[in-house]
C-alpha cells in the first residue's frame, strides 16, 4: 500500500556532509579511524561539539563504539541500520521528526575487506577482523548477494537485446565525473573502448560494471529544520524518503524486472514528494553494478523500459564524455560507486547535499535546488530520498 | 536416517537450519524437495515455515519434477573456491523456472553442455553432481533425463 502521507516533509534537514575521500588501496588505518575523521570533520564544519549530538546512526563501527570513541556524553537515540545509506536517512530523519532526538551524527565508513578484495586479505589486521574463513560450500551455486545483479543483467539483456555499450555509458559517465572530484578513488580517463576490452568477471558484467572496494568515510549531521537554520551551512531539507520492497525479494525469486523494490520506491516517492524528475537539478541513481543504474533511470521515468542506454546516448555530452540530461542535469556527478568508490550510497547522498549547498567544487551545477537519490538495487535494498534547498 | 548433527556436518557451510533441513535431507537421496502448502497447494522457495499465500503452517518439502526453463543465466569467470570448480572455463549458473508453478525458481549449475548452448529460454532437466562428499543438484539441457 502506498500513501501520500508524509508528515516529516521539510521538518528535518541535512546541516552538513563531509568526506575523508576514498582510495582503492589498503590504507594503514582502521575503519573506525576513517569514521572518526569524517565525523569530526562534519561536526566542525557545522560548528557543533560532541555535546550537541543526541543521536548516532551508522553500520560499522557500531553507534555505541562511535559514541565512546568521540566522547559524545549523552544520546537519547541510536541505530545500526543495514546498508545502503538511505536506511540510515530513514532512521535518522524519523528519529528527528518524531522527537526521539534532535541532532543525529550519521556516518558510513567504506572499508576494503577480505571478502571483497583479495589484496585486502594481505593486511593481517583486516584478515583478523573477517571472523574466519567464509563458508564456501553452496556459495558457488547461488545467486545471492552480488551475483544476483549479474543474473538479472542477463535477463535485461535477453529481454531488450541491449548492447554492452549501454552498460558502458554508465561506467564512462562515472569516470568522467570522478575526474572532477578530488575525493574519488579512480580519476584516470576511461573510454568506451577501454570498457569493452575489460576483463569479464561474471558474464555479462565486466570489471568496470562493478563498484570499487575503497577505504574512506562520509558523515552527515541531520537535525531539525529550525536548528539547521542557525548553523553555518545552507540547510538541505528532506522532502520524502522511501524504502521500497516487494513480497518476492529473494534474488532468484523476484517476480520480474517490472516488480521489485525500485518500482515501489519510485511510486512512494512520487506520492509523497513535492517534485519529481522534471524539476530535479541533480540525479543520483545507485551504480554498485551498472545494470542497476539503467533500471533506476527507466523506473524513475526518464525513459521507457529497455530504453536507458538509448537515453544515455541521446543525452551524452561528447566533449565532456558524460551525461547531461537536456544539457543540464548530471547523473552521479561525483563519479558514483564505479569511480568515486563503493560507498553503499553514502557518496551519492553526500554529493547531493553538497550540490544543494553549493559546495560541489568543479562539479557544481549552478543554482541546484532539488536532488533525487535512488539508492540500492532491486531486492531488499531499493530506496530513495528527495532533497531540496530551503 | 542420519541425525541432525550428521546432516549439519555433511552440509557444513550450506546454511542448513530447521526450516530447510528437509530439503537437504532430500539431496542425500537425489530428490529435489521444495516446500509446498498442504492446504492451498502453493509452492515456495527458499523454504520458509509458513505459506505466504494462506499463512498455513501445513508446509512440507515435496518432490518436484525438476524440469523447467532457464530464466537467468550467468557465467562466472572467477568466484569462490569450490571443489571441482575450474573457472578456466566460465562456470555456468542458471536460475530455472520450474514447471510446477509460475515464478517458482531454483538456482544451480548446468552440466554436460557447452556454455554457448546455455541460454535463457532453454529447457532443462534435473541431474546431480557430487561435491565435497554430498550430492548437489544441477541441470542438464533438454526436457527429459
């Protein structure tokens, strides 16, 4: 059931967002130290101290760990949601809107772990934190986890006869945007020829269709609209949030490409939001795998089913080697998961906040007022948030 | 019949629990068992303890024909180490829509076929391989074994 009920609209704001930047190599640092750096940075940018925080929200390290690490004396609310990051937004915004707390420190530390990069295994401190060897039996014959997106990519290509170049546009667009983002892990130019020549990892997806394991962290201050007005940064108001999920949400049981979490997320956001794609200035469709982005673009309504690749080609700026919808709206202006780094959506969210605050540097879309973030994939993690400038 | 401890040992790493134990016991006899509601007849997978259609708890693991049509198909050029799996030839992994019910799907590898012949829409039948000392369901191309 989808309703237009949305009492939180414009009552909660992002007062700030900060990042450590991301690297695709093992830093000699812990996940906690990355989280701490981002958290301290965002609090200082907001002119806040530990005493001003009364809510904490993050996945790893846990909220209690972060509270003690940063010496935050008292909180009245905390949560450790699963990723991706709109889960954190939904939890924190709800807590602030309902009065469980007033000012939330939300954070996400991306960290290269032995299960997502072989070279991370070489760091004994990371190896030690992995909790022992993964159970391997049965894993190879399952499409659970990341293989699920590859499996549904095969279905998409089968149904629409999509050439691989259509996935390649997502990768090249991300890389061209990342070149303008000092926080991004991968900033060297990537051409379509590079994409097509890349090593296949899980057919039909190649190396450049998959996000990059990185070290780095983002942090956010989420508070009441009233409080945010008194802080130094321009407040970014939360317009609507949705976490969409369909009854059939196991990777291989999802009904089809037209019945998963993305359609529900979009319908809920459109019902609750004051604006949609015709009025947005920047758009952040998740791209942990390139196939997810094509589906978000279609499900958000930018074009019809199976047409995302043609849409990207039509709005391709040849000189800049990136997408500018109608010559104006960039897609994943920070470089996304494929080039800024695999941040499980925190990079998308941070960049949306920075664009609306006018703090996006060389990537700034002039006068950006409204942003749409559609994070996550298909099954149990499709989610979105609409943001606008006060 | 083997004990629960023996079942868990035999399928270490497969995530055997109370709700899917019957399915894994079936594997030991080369029988593919899928949960079905004894009241309304709806099939479900993976195994859950209640019928999602009518909320009956009269759900038991029942044999399926093992015939169906490939719905999703990937080829792993790399992946987790597994006994007998050599990624030098990409490892096929297919999600098959079983004939018993629209949308009822089971995921497994394909054996005895060239990768070029494994495609969405192809008909398959159930077969079995041995891995790590236990039977593992697999599919062969064609409607009948």
